C-alpha cells in the first residue's frame, strides 16, 4: 500500500472508474451474447471494488497508526510524506500533531524534573532553617528553669534570625513564580546596553565590563525582563572575576543567520562540566554562604524561556560564556 501513497488520488480515481464501468460493460456483453467476456468484466469489477476498499482503508490505517503511537507514547513515529493531492495535507497535519505531542511530552518531562529538583532543594533548605528553631524551642519548653534572662534573649534572637531566613528564602522562590508574560516589542540591543552601562556605572568591578554590538542588532523582547536577565549574568561575571588579575567581561550582541544572540564572556574560574546544568537550578549556588540567593541564573533562564529563547553556558579555561539565544 505504501507504493500507492505517491499517486493515491490517481489510484482511487482509476478504481472508482473501473468499479462503475466494468459492471455496465458486463451487462452489455452478456446481452450481446459474449458471456465469457461478461464474466471476465464481472471479475474485473470485483477486483476494482476490493482495490478501492483497500485504498480507502489506507488513510484510516495511517490515522489509527498515529492514534496508537500517541496512546503507546511512541515518540519516533513519522507518517510518510507524499506529493499526492489528497494525502499530502493529511500527512503533514498528522506529522504536525505528532511533533506537537512530542514537544508537549518533552516539556512535561522537563518540567517534572525541574520541579522535582526544586522540591528537593526547598525541603533541604527549609529543614536546615527550621530544625534549629525546633531544637531550641524544645529545650526551652523542657527546661524552663535552667535558663537565665540572657539565655532567653539569645534564644529569641536566634529564632527571629531563622524566621527571617525562612521569609527571605520564600521571597526568593516567589520571584521565580510571579513572572508575568512578556510584553513584546522590537528593541535595539544598543539601547539596552546603554541603559545597563548607566545602571552598572556605580557598582564595584563595572569597569571590567565592555559592551559591543556587531551591527544594528534588534531583538523582539520585553524591555524590562531582558535587562533583568542580562544584569543577573553580568553581576555574576563581575563577582567571578573579582579575584582574577586583569579580569575581563565582554557582552557581545550579534545576529548570525538573522537570529539575534547576546553572549556574556568572562575570564573567571572555569565551571566544572558536572555543574553546568546545576547552576541553573533554583537556590543552587557556588558562591560563599550568604553571598547569593541562588536564583539569579534560574530567573534569567526562565525569562528566556518566556521569550521562546534559550540561555546556555559553556566553560573552558580561560573563558566562561553565557549565551542568550533569541528565536
């Protein structure tokens, strides 16, 4: 049946014609006294009918195959493409459905893994913060007379500090979950760079940052979210080069193949390959304790995902590069 798909319309038309013509020819031949030829015409008419039924089953079988693939989570099926007038659009539509299904399945799996990791991190962080509170309050309840006023003040101070840590942690998480859908406009990257230079001017280490554009690069993006994503990466790069002699940070905009991209490159310490994806996980941080919330990179990647773009990292001594790729 696959051999029919290329000229399916022609085969169906021929079968319909034969199904209609041969019975009429058989009647005429029988009436004219040519019984053997009449029987042959009847046989040919039956062959044409069976062939037509088989042809009409072909698109149905393709649809059933697509339905089974979706039901069995078969992400590799591809409906054969054809130039045929009747089948070409149907085949293209079915392949689009399968492609959309594959994308949805991959996205669901990615999101599941993402939120599983967030849940593990949140559980770990909350346990570490709450456990000292529980231990301290248990001791205070069980030994009310063994504490001086100064002990109680110190305990309350510790509890207060830990409670603030919990609030700070939850506020960091809230920032990841309340991002609005971007309001898209065409923005010259040179304007974004100019604003970022002004914003960073007073910050220590800003003199290490150099902005460049290869031509008049324009991105279709949210004018407030993209600078936020960029400044997170640039500030990380400034911190990464704080202890590097002759530290340098280059922010470059270009549009190879017509697709805009912005790279942020620094000559700070190399990021181990095993940590490349982990650094984008919320609350994961390679900085010293207390020097970062661990959401900057996660927030920047989420902003790029809202723009149907990507944020990736490559690190090979002596350079680490973060790439913002726009669609």
